[in-house]
């Protein structure tokens, strides 16, 4: 039998529809902020991700879907959107012609993680990249854009955490402090963290095992005056518009972040992040472009959808049309089409089955109402309108059906 590849999933019906709804909400907000769509390829040279996402990250070290193509090139399915977006920005010469750009993308990403509950190897991300603006206003706008999408889509049960990672001037001293602090408890670190302590000490604070034990007493980031001023200004612009919390242990899992980083979480754990991002002022240059600042974020679409579905499960209004006997089939069919024509979702038409089987199907498809044509009083033109939840039924003239259902 044909079988789904482990770690992948089919997205069907309501699960697909909620994603489409999220995409529409995002597009609406992107338009208000002036962000334009960027469609980038699914496949890039593997090297692109090694150099940008960072070779000390889990994504590049363990989770990348890399393969060799027929021409002997090593390619990778994109694990995230930013490297491709920045490549496209540089390669299409925006850096010279029009460096101030706001892009958004909606697309599937791939990570070859060990399959586990709720984690898939292919997932959808919606992301934004604001390029060419070093001002704190860009950081604040990026965060508020994301909050507006959540609001438009209907996710309310989340918290926003922000932090500043500093810049090339002030980060090295912080790294040293952090390595010293963590080294004192080195034997107790998990294997992964022992290994990355020197290379990427920030990630230890992010670790599921070690983070909670070490984060609270970790040395505070000492920002240089320019970084401190930038971070203060970002907070000032956010105050009164959204609730947020400063979290010095927030580091994000990628190498390229500088200054502001942020995360939107449902619940408190880092694994519950539905979106996150930050400033990446050095990335464009490190990828071969000029020295151009940028800030961006990405949202896990499935996670955002799950957050909303959990908060307010929504039921579609469907009317099921059934026919009692052959002589009514055509009228029943015409009523079904008339309902659709009037903007009411209608299902049915299973007229070769008896009425019991048809009503069973009405139940299965989650219909709120059933319209039953035929039976005793059919000659005088009534149809039976049955509310499928409490189950009461009333007779009604066929001609009044559409108007009655519209009112409901
Ligand atoms: Zn600094
Ligand atoms: Zn660890």
C-alpha cells in the first residue's frame, strides 16, 4: 500500500483551511505595513545555510536536508527563509538600487529532525525581512507587524519576550563572562552543551535541560552605550501598544542575530514559541553584500494555527440536503444549488442511498441543519428543516428555505 514518508504529514480539510486563513490575515497586515512578497526557491546551495544560519547551530549541524544533485553540487532544502531572502536581495541588486526593502514570504521549510510528536520534517513558515533600516523603529515595526497578524488571525493567548544580544563591540565580553560562568558547572551540562560551550555559550541558556538551571543566575548582558540606547528606544516604541517582557535568557537558536531578539510564546517554554526573530545587522555583509542592517522574523504557521484552534474551535455552518424518494431528487438537487448560490455552504446529493444513510452522512460532515425533501406532505410543497444539534424539525415551504437559512 502507498505510504506517507515518516516525519511528513497530509494536511486535510479544516487543518488546511485554518492555514489559508492565517495566510490571508498575514497578507492583509503585510500590505498595511508595505511589505512585498518574495517567492524564493525551495532549494539552495547547502553552503548558503552553513554560512548564514551558522555552522554551530543544530539546524546546520544535524537537521539539514542536504543532498547531491546530478551535477555534483551539494544542495539543501531550505531549513529557514532568511538566508534565501537575503541572497535574493543581494543577487537582484536591491543593495545598490533600492536598499530599503520590506519583504515577506510564505513557504514550506524542511528540517530532518528526529520525528517526534508534533514535530514534522516539512512545515510552513510565514516570515518578514525589513532590510536597510538600522533605526529602532524597524525593530518595533517588525514586532508590531507580527502582533497585528496574530490579532487579525485571532491568536490572543501568547506572550512576547524581548532581549538585546548586543553588537560586535559589546558581545565578546559578554560571551567571555558567560563561558566563565558556565564553565564552573561544566560537568553538569548535557553532552550537547559541553560540546558547544566554547563555540556558542548563548545556546546553553536556550537548552531544554540546562537553560532552566543556569539562566536565572547568568551574568547580565552588558550593552555598549549605542546598543543600550537602541534597546531602550525599541521598548519605548512598543510600550502601550503590546505587552512584552524583557528576558535576558532569550537568545534564539541562530548565529546571525545582533541587538534586538524577540519571541512570541504560548505558555512559557521556549519550545512553545510560535514566532521569533531579531536584528541581523551583519548578515548581508557576511553573505557578500554591502554593510546593510536588517531585522526580521518567522512564524511557525502550524503552531499559530494550533494556538488559535485550541483557543476557539470554530464550526462551519453547513446545510445537508437529503431526498426521501426518487421523484424528489431533482427538486432536492435544485435546492442544494440554490443554497450554494445564496452563499450558504450545502452538501448532500447522496440520492441513491435511503434517507437513513443520508442523515448519517449529514452527521458525519458536521452539518448544522438538514433539509429533507419529500415524504407525506411533499405534494403541498413543504420541505423538512431539521436542526441537527438539538434535533427539532419543522415543515417549511420550499420557496422560503433559502431566506430562512440565510437568517439563521
Ligand atoms: Zn553594542
Ligand atoms: Zn544542554
